[in-house]
C-alpha cells in the first residue's frame, strides 16, 4: 500500500484509513495478504505488467 502512496496513486491520509485491520479482513475472506506487507528484499523491485496497467487506469480515473 505504501508503494501506492509513494507513486502518487493514494494520498497518505487515504492510505491511513485503509491501514487498520485490512490484512485480517483480506485473510478472513480468503484473499491473499501479500499486498499488505513489505515484500522480501529480492522481490522489492518486481512488478507485473497487469498491475501497472490497472494502477495507471485507476490513477487517471480518480485523479
């Protein structure tokens, strides 16, 4: 989530509202919690093209 703040996709204020309990909620509903924790150092600079496209579309849509 903090990468989204650093890249300008989320404001710090908006990210803070999502911070509390989000990982446990994801786990409860059967979703991966991978996005809510820092990746291992060897994967910190890896991303998938699909993610980039979706993130850019959302950034344009939400300004």
